[in-house]
């Protein structure tokens, strides 16, 4: 797999990785190819991957994979491409939490910020903690991301989340508790 691709080729590759196996491919073969491709990714590919994240393809472009499957592959690729400079990746994705960003990509951005594990990620997550317009998925990922980042600031935000109306959902409240428990260890 090559890192010199255009947008359409990159979407097709991500869809292939996210979709069902073909009749002539074993799981371990696809995983080896996927791992090799992710290892090749660098900052040059990051811009195109972020463009795909911000401007998601039409479902027809990534079928038979679902959005969730495609989004997982895309998030893994963004993380891999940004691994050489995680601070730069954070500065690129943090502003995308703006409410003007397409709603279906905000959960991915929240998760990516948490996966980076950088304490600076809290500054990007803080403004959305009490946003009552967040979906359950966004609140779940927010709690998880704060738990992944860790530290006193993340713990304080989790405590605020616990008191917010968003915590009325059982799943969200449970994820907040899991994150707080992880931070207390």
C-alpha cells in the first residue's frame, strides 16, 4: 500500500480495510497489510486524512463498510500519521471541535484528542464539557478521553460532567465513573 494517493484512492483503501473480508483474503493478511500501511503514514498524509475527516465521504464511497467501521479506520490512520508530532496533530484537530464542524465527526475528534494522551488536550475538551447539545456518543467519548489524558484538570472536568444534565444518561454516568476510577489509581 502506497502513501502517495489521492482522496478517492485513500477513501477506497480505508473502506477496504473497514469492510468485510473478500473470499481470497485471510484476517491475518489484511491485518499485516493494514499495519504496514499505518506504519508508512506520515505528516504528509495527515492533511488529506483530516480533510476526509472534516468532509466525510458519501456512504456510497465507503460501502459495504458502515460509518462506524470507516470512522475507526480513519481515526487509526490520523493517529498513525500524526504520531511523529502529536502536539502538531492536537493543534490541527483541537479547533475542529467547533460546533460548525459536521456533527458526525466530532466524536472522532474527541476520541483522537484523548488517544494522544497530551495534557494540553484538556484545553480543547474543556469548552464542550457542559454543552447540553452533545450526543450520548460524544459524552461517552468525552469522559473516556478525559480519563485517557489524566491529571487534575481532567479529573476536575469529569467531576463537572458528573454534575451536568448530560450525566443523566446511565451509560454516560458509568463512563464518567470508570474514568474517575482510572484516574484515582
